[in-house]
């Protein structure tokens, strides 16, 4: 069974979202999100 793994790279002003795709054998960039638009709990 193959499964996608998503991970975040946190910066001081934004975070980048990546997904590891096992059948490609690499991480794929998804998006960057400005932290001004995110509520952290």
C-alpha cells in the first residue's frame, strides 16, 4: 500500500507544504502560506 506523507517547513513569516509521493520517490512542493492568514492553536 502506498501512502502520501505531508510535511510542513515552518519559517518566521510563512510555511511551505510538501508531500512525499512514494511512487515518484520524491517530495513535491504544494504551496506556501503566509502566517498572517493562519490561526495557530
